[in-house]
């Protein structure tokens, strides 16, 4: 790997991140076409998944792509779908070299893209910035490997870990800059997910606001019996912004009909005891194509996901105030007796936003 390879791959990865939250079930891939140190074309996976990054970058480069190097943040696809294979497009364009960090583990690709390029005499270099690519494409890879989306759990709390006073008053613990940053995080995920208690208590819209976003994430709510208010914001806007409801086998048929009539998509899930099985919920979301889910609570759902070891990333937003022991905790009971049983996460980033602190943690 040369310094130039690392630099242009970093650019391809940054381009790929532009597609996060808008191209599922496809991976958010970036591509840069370079010759003699000059960028000829750039592309990233378009909203809805088509066209692919390579197609867009090659269209910019045109005939100049012959003899160039293509930096692609994931192995080019090799199967015929809605569009011809990107590996074939690179061969046809006459590129001399392809640099990519990771193989595409989708069984329809899985090394076949690299093999097609090599068979055409194109030099293939792999492993460049593989760790960074694995993070960026973690949702897609998680869905291919485990059948579920990547889960980011966001907790906005007081300094002492509370999300509301004892009376339920919570607006606003964090400041406007931090809330805007959370909206930006929503926009980079395929879906925003909450539990039934949050819907009943807060009546959230769960949309991205104030950023000029047109394609909204799917709004997911978990409710075993589907007994969510039919006057809620989710119900009133289900025909405008997607609402998916995960429910148990004992959901009221009348409520099933009512929510379906409003335009919601219903996903039946198995139970774990008296609650929805969080693993079954995520498997259901993965089967629908979601790759990145942003969970915003409440406490019971956060505890269920943590207990089941289904959280891949934590995002904390901490404000400089204390609410006290009578306040509502951010995470419900976990039943831990010893610290060895607690999931550990590795600090990835800390930054000040307005008067608050945002910290991100990755699965250890």
C-alpha cells in the first residue's frame, strides 16, 4: 500500500458515507477514479441503491478511465441485478488497477468481483484501510453475516444518567446544538427505533428536521399488542413517512387492521417471556433490508438490547445537570450481579457540542 493508495481510499470511504441511510439494502460504497495523481471521477451509491458508486465515477471519467486506478470501498459486484455488474463495467472501461479494502461477503459476490478483474488482467490490491471500511460498512456486513442490522444505541442524559424527572419532564435535557447533531446521526441510519413507552410518553415524530433532508429514515416502534395511540404523530403521518411496527403474535386483530389502514408496515415477532424478543425484532428488520438502526430508547428497550448483546455502538450525549435518584434512568434493569457480566465498549470519540458532551463507543 502506498501513501497515495491510503489517501485516495480515504476519499472513497468519505464518499461512501454520503450514502449511509439512503441506499439500503445495498452497501454505501464510494469510488474514485485516478490517473497520474489526478481525480477523473467520483461517485457513491445513489439513494435507493442505484446506480452504484463505480457506475457514477466511471460516467464522470469517461474515456479517460482507460489505464487509471479505481479506488472502491468494497469489492465491485459481480452479479446481474437491476444493473450490470460493476466488475464488468470496470473491465469494459479499461482501468489498469483496482484498489479495495474488503471483499463483499454477499454470496452473490464473495470474491467473484475480484476474480473477474484479475481474469481481465487488472491488478487488484486489497486490504487498504480495511479496518475503517469495516466500520463504515458494518451494517451491511452485519446483515450479511448475522441477518440483522447494526444497532446504534443513543442515550441523551443528565450527568447522573437520567432521562427525565420523576414526573416524566424531559424537554430539554440537552441543548439545541446537541439535538441538531442527533438529527444528523438519524439521517445516516436506515431507521430510527423506539419502544412503545417512548411513543406513549413522548409522542415523537422520529423524523430528521432542520437539515434539509428529503429522504427520511424508517420509523420503527416495538409494541407487543400494538396498543399505541392512533392519534399519535406516528399514526397521523404513517402515510407520509414509513412507519414499521414490530408486534407479538397476540396483537389485537382490530389494531392490526387499523394500523395497516393508516399505511404502517407490520412485522410479527416472537416473544421472549412477556416481551418481544429483541433478536427476533432485529432479524425481522434485517429480513426487510435494513442495515443500520438508530435506537433512541426508552429504558426498557435499551436494557433488552444490551442484555441480549445486540448493541454495536453507543452514542451518549451528556448534559451538565443532575436530576437525582428519583429521576428516570436511561437504561432499565439488567440484572447484573458482577461487572464481568456487563458488555464493554471501546471509546472512539469525545467532543463538545454546545454545552454538552457527545461520546461514541464501539463494541469492544
